[in-house]
């Protein structure tokens, strides 16, 4: 009897019915990814199960239509409910979380004034390093760190709770000039929406003969809790609620930028300047990163740059200035938000000197083909012009030209050399 029923079931599973079931199951998989609620998921599964049990081939078309209609109605209803919830969210933790997790855009950086140094002295290319290996360009002074693949990108991972200290692997211990900048992106591996313990992540600046990485350095920037940081020789800085909340979110990248010129020091976290001092100790010659909290730390886009001379002075003496502060997405002409510090500086310069006109020149490194690099550099130069015009500069005062990799100012056989060659130049016309 059972065998006869199985044969009957196979006969009823006609080609048309199989297509209907396949389509129904596909819709269910889409729904299961989160476009509808759990009740609809159960309802649709029950309907398909019932259809299979009925084995009525002639109704397969109706089953499919009903599934589609119900899925569309539920998705539409779910979307409307989500939109209404977002529109009626009151200020508080949910609103703060939404704001904190939103990627920063150009408008967020409209008042940003950080400008990186003119010459790159350290910028490792992590993409060239093997996964799950010790970093080739950072010396591990204590603890453990390795290269990992995260979101299809190589990152530097610092272990949790291991008192990890990393320093750029340089040919000497006196590589920091009097004026320099440090930049990188970082995120905590925090699975909660708050910090349960102290964070203890720091950028430490030392003299060349200070090799005790467990001692306090000459000065430092240190995140000690979700709401406080230390700057300089230990001055406490209180962070805003929004910044504190954003730091706790897991796998949300934050851009850290530090500017030092003699006794002047400034720290930026994303678009915010969070600390500044004009009583900094003078004489830092090297830098290291430290992590000693309960959370692992991910690092990428680390860069040390020297200098940062007055742009107008460079125009008067050289007839041009070079900037590495206008950054783009990889192989694209999309300008990154943290470029606004440099763009704001150029805009201010043009508004203060109405007689100035610039040719904006785009340059790439030697990676990739010549034709592609030429087109990329031209597109990037045009993107810079478009942005400056949107910031109030007359288009008649700006022209553009792309040179690809044809005019290097450094060697293309090191990561730092390539970083120096990737640049935007402003030539006085």
C-alpha cells in the first residue's frame, strides 16, 4: 500500500508542479533572509507543505500566485512598519545607536581641519601580506598580533587582553620629525552595545632610547573607557555621548588622526577634534600602538607623514603644492570624507586670494596599466574640481589634468614610495 502511494505521488509531481514548488521555495528563501517576519515564514511553509500533501497538479499555478501575493503584501507591510518606527523614534539610546552606526559622509566633515603631512614616511600595504601571519612591517614589542582577513580586506589584528605593543619596523629609532601626522582606522571587537571594562587602546610617543614598552611614554593618546580618553601626559578628555556610543559598536570603523608640531598637538576621532594642547613635551622620535583591554582591536590604513608646510608659502616659493590629504576609494574617483580637512584648507586659500587659479593634477602609482591609470588620475582631478566648485569656488579658476604614473616623485618599489606618488598637485596658473 505504501509503495502504491509513493508511485502515485511521483506521478502527480508533473513538470508544471515542480516549477511551482521551485518558485515557491525560492520565495521562501528570500523571505528567510529577513524581508518578512517569522509569522509569514511559518504561514508560507505550511501552505507549501499543504500543497505537496494535496498533490493537485492543476492548482500549482494558484499556489505560486498566492505565495507571491502574500510575500509581497507582507514585505510591503513590514517595510511600512519599519519606516513608521524610524520616523517616530524618540531621542535616546535607539536614536543614538542609529546615528553612531551611520557612516560619516562629507557633510559630517564640513568643519574638519586636519591636514596630513606632505611626505609619507610609513604606510604599509597589508594587502600584500599573507593571512594569519605575523605582520611584516610592524615589530611586536609585546603580546601577539597578526594579519587577518576581515570583510575581504587584510587588517592588522591585536589580541584582546594580551598587553600588545606594536611599532613601525623602521631602519632607525629616530624617524619622527618635529612636525608630523599619524592616521589609521580602528574598531573594537565588542559584541555588546556598551563597554563592560576599560578599553586601554593607545597611541604612544617615545624617545629613541625608551625601549621599555610597559612604561608610560613621553606622551600618548589613550582611550581608557567608552566616555573618556587621555591626551598628552595624562590630561583627561571627556567624550560626547554620541562619540562614546559610536565607539562601543562592534565592527564600526573609526578614523583616528593626530597632528604634532613642536609643542602643539591635536587629536581627531572621525570628524571630531576631541583634544588639543599647546604644552606638549617636545622630542618624540618614535611611535607605537598598544592594546591591553578585554577587546581585540582591528587596525587598517596606518600612515605616518612628515611636514605640512603652509600652502600659500609653497605657492610663492614653488608655484605649486602637493597634497596627500585628498583620498579616494581604491581604483575609483570617489573622494573619502576624511579628505575634507585638505579640501577646506584649499577652499579657504582660494577665497582669501581671489587672484589664484589652479590646475589640478592627478597622479597615481605604477600599479595597473598605463591607460587605466591615466583615466583614473583624470577622473580624480575632475572629482576634486567638482567638489571645490560645490564649496563655492568658481569653475573658471580651476582646470584639471591627469598624468597617471608618468611623473613619479618617489620610487615605485616600496609601499611608501607608491603612497607618495599617489597625490594631487595644485599648480598655479
